[in-house]
RNA sequence: GCUCACGUAGCUCAGCCGGUAGAGCACUUCCUUGGUAAGGAAGAGGUCACGGGUUCGAGUCCCGUCGUGAGCUCCA
């Protein structure tokens, strides 16, 4: 043996602190941890070798950067949860040996596992599975990894058709690994905890159906969701958060505050705005409108329906027919068709062929706006033309997709269409993003992100010239850059007609919702043969930008309700002040004060009900009214009010009435989100 | 759309193994005239989502309809 060969028996590992050690080739990650210290060895859950997560048992066979993953590591939680999914599957198999296993990954909030079973899991059964999981944890079986050939794997999973299906998708030469813990074997990439005993704090949450591979044409599996943490405290905190979230849920808060209702007699997914909700919507629209005017938009109004032919031209019909309300057919045509004995499927065909005329509830506002644009001749000097409308549109969402205000069948977009020249696109996109920034900023909403949808370089489905696309995509990226919020460029996510920018916010339950969007469109101007006269006195094709920065008033206000937890700033509060006379003696003065405030332009109510002050204060707090003006004998005498601010408890401020109204008006005007009135 | 769960007074919920509905809050009336998150008393209010079925008898069991909720690949 030469010296060189001997050296090769050692590998150099670099630790995160930069120190380098030499260890025998084949030392496991656990061995490395042990060599550093017994405390670390005990805490070690997995390792990272050259950045890749591996099991503790993984031997190190070459020089590498090695890190020991403990529960303090960001990657440790998904590891724990993935193992928790296996533990759960182990328990389910113990109770239901016939269950076929699907997939069981860690997700952001925990983990799930899909099973193919002959009867769904009941809620009681979840408890039993949880108990059984306790036994699996107690047995403290090691998770053991093994790499197998495809043939071996086929044999191992011969009773698990779903796994066999996945198996067929491995490409030649791809590593196939399996993990065993006690009696349970799974096809799995890993890595895992060293043993099942490392899982301590977990909870199964709920069950749900889930299509195999998310494909609704495949069979439905039964999914069990759970979550796991490294400490009881974190688990408790998480469950508490879920509970808190439920309390902020706009579907609970909105109806309780009298903002909106959904009535099954009217229809699913159709929002009825009650007076208090209507105030919020009005205020918001007014606010947005002010900025639209400043940015050179012209507001228009268009009807809720349009001819089928219009949507044939735009391409909405029949292409999107599935997500639209069925067309309205003129009654004389209806009669004729009935006389001819036309069947439903024939009717559908003939409508698609354009032989039957009718109207459609508009699924989008653009065709109407395009017709407005096209009703005048345009010179390049007119451009950009920016047509804005709070336009109500109707879409046939699947019933299972509906929910609260965030997914509905009729909604009002803060829509606008910009018709501009190719050169103007970048500036216009910037303008759109500027608007979003101002408005979300005013509302104190910082927790949103931006997706920039770019074209898939390998696809040919896109319309428009590649150079146009390059410029438009660059404009979108630049605008997103300038916005200063997190954004992701997503190739392949562009619409076929142009790149787009989407705004995404999270609701209290952690679900992400797309709010608004800015989309560049090269195809509709083409389809509608739009043109403007250029400086060369020749016709040119304008570019269109669709933009609805808040998506819809329904969804946006739903998100707002959760953002504020129902505690709206003064300017959005349906009732801004309630005047509370202490006794009947001050009732007259209270009504006078209310008139003063109302004339000043504030929304005010008097609560002179025959109830104690305590009772009425409690009511006002629960109604989330920002200010309570208490009038007793002393205040009436002095021309003052004892002002109690929502959420501030017993702290009160004695203010001269005109001072009070002046301060509120200032807050209202500036759309302050702070309620505190200052000294 | 599909899977599961749920649907009882305006709201939140109780109602066991089938024996013809209950509480708290809200509401109405009366007493009370109050000082910063529920003063007291009385009263009214329900074809138990809707439609069928089983049964001597259904809020309760079965089927269907409507509605609501959770979820429907953050790849083994």
C-alpha cells in the first residue's frame, strides 16, 4: 500500500463553521455527529451532505460539506412530518390491513397520507389511528433505507397497485429506494428520522377525499391530514392559531357584522351586500376611482349581457362554455326550436355552430370595452385609451369550488382595459403596479407576493411576435422589480395571448388567493381587428392590457375582512361613531351631536336604548364601531364628549365636540388605519 | 363535479337505544335612569333544510334533493 492509497481511506469533510476534519471513508453522518460531541449526536435527526438531505446512517464516501440536521434546522420540520406520515400509514395498516397506500408527503402545515380503502375513515377512527400511532412511536423502530431494483420493488409492492403505478414512472437508472419501519414498507425517497420514537407531538386533524394524483377521472382516495411539531408547545400554538383563524374567517365575521349574506333562495355563490357591507364597498370604490382619475383612466358603464356572437369573436364562447352560465335564448327562437323538436344536445351543437342566436351573461368585461374603443376612430395621439369599470361578471364555478366571498359566481371586478402602442406597454404596466402599491399600502397589507407569468420557451402555443414578447416580459419583470415585494418569475405561466403579473395574498387559514392581475394581450385586438392611425398615416394594431389589480370587490373585501379581523379603520367602518347618552336626560343632546357629526360627513348612530351604559358599550365593541362618544350630564354641560376608542378599554378622552369631529374628519380624509386620537 | 361530515328558534348549540321539541344570547313589553364590555322580570318565537320511505309512532333509522364545510399531487 502506498501512502497515497492509505490517504484515500480518509475523506475530508467540511463542517458549517468552516472547520475540516478527516474521517475514515464510509463514516456515517451519525458517526460525524458523534465525533463532534455526544449532545449533537443525541440531537441529530439527519444530515446534509453537499446540501442534500440524507439519513443519519448514510455513509460519507467522498470529500464533502457535511451538516448535522437537528430540530433547530429549517429542514427538520418537513423531515419530521414526512416520517409522521409513515407512522400514520403504519397505524392505518395495523387497523385496516386491506388499505392500499397512495402518497404521503409533508406539506406546509403538516402532512397527509392517501389510502385506498373500501369504506372511508370516520372521525372516531381518527382517534383510534392516533392511539395506534402512539404504539408505533413507542416501539421506536428504526427507519431503514434500502435501494432496490425495479424488479425487487415490483415484488415488494405487488399488493399495492398505486405504488406499482408510480414504480413504472421511474426512468432507467433512477435510484429506487424503499423505507421500512417495523411492519411498514413504503416506496420513498426519504430521508427519515432515525427511529419512529423521535415523533412525539402530533395530531390528526381531518379526513377528506382526494383523487388519485389529483385527477378527477381517477379513483377517489381517502386522505388523512395531520400535523406534527418538535414540541408540545409548538403543536398547541399551531392548534390555537387554527382556532384564531376560524374566528377571523370572513364567512363568520362578515355575516355577524351584517356586511353580507348568501341566501340559498337567491343562489349559491351569489353575494347579497347588506347596507353595512355596501358602505365598505362604496368607500373602497371611491378610493380606487380617485386614483384611476389621477392616472388618466376614463370610467365607463356596460350592461351585464352581450350577444353570443360577441363572445364567439372574443373566443370566450364556446371555448370557456364550461365555466359560464348557459346562454339566454330569445323566446321566438326557443319556440321554433321546440316546434322542430330539437333535443338539448342538438341545441348545444347548433349554438356552438352559431346557428342559434342568444345572449350571454358576461364572463368578462373586455368585449364590451373593446366595442367602446372601436366606436371611435383613434389616432396614435389618443393613446393610451384607458377604460375602467367596476364591471360585474358571471362565471359558473363548480359547486365544490364555491366558498364565502372568495370564490363566487357573480362578482364585480375593478376592471380596466388599456389600449396602447407597443412602446407604451412598459409605462402602462408600471402604472398598474403603482396603483396596487398605493392601495395595498394604505390598507396596511404588506403580506402579498407577485407572480410573473412568462412564456414557456419550448412551446409554440403563443400568439404575437417573439420580439414583442421579449419586450413585454422585460416590462413585467422590471415593473415587478420596482414594486419591491417578493416575486417569482414563472416560465410557462403566461397566458397564450401575453405575459402577466398576478398578485397573491394569503387568507387567515393560510390559503393563497389570487387577487388582481395585469395581463398583456396581443390576440384580442387581432380578433376584433382593432386599429389606430399612426404618425405614418397608416393603420396599426394596438396592444391591450387587461388589469384588475384587486381582482373582485367580493374577494378583495373578503380578504380585507380577515386582514382587519372585522376591525376596519375609520374610513371603511360602516358606522364610525356611536353616541351614547348615559340616561334619558342626555338623549336630546346626543341626537343633536349625531346631527352635527352627520353634517360633517361622518357615519354616526345614537344608541339611546333603555339599557345600561355597560350593555351598550359592549354592543358597540362587538359591532367593532371605532368610536363611542359618551354623553353624561358633565359633558352636555361643557359641550364635550367622553370618547372611548374601540379596543382601548376604559381609557377615555374628554374632547370638545368640534375638536372630536375635526380629528375624525382628518383621519377619515387621510384614510388612516390608526384609531388613536392623540393628545 | 367527486368523497366525507354537517343542516334543530334570528345566532350559538343540547336533545341518549325512535315515544309528537329545550337552553343561553338576540327580540317584544314592563320595572329600572345608569359613568365605560351583559341591571331585573315577564312574553313571543320552531311544518326539527326539503321530498319520499320504514314503523303503531321519525328531529332521531333508510333513500333522494337542496344548502354549508373540509379536501381533491407544495410529485414515491
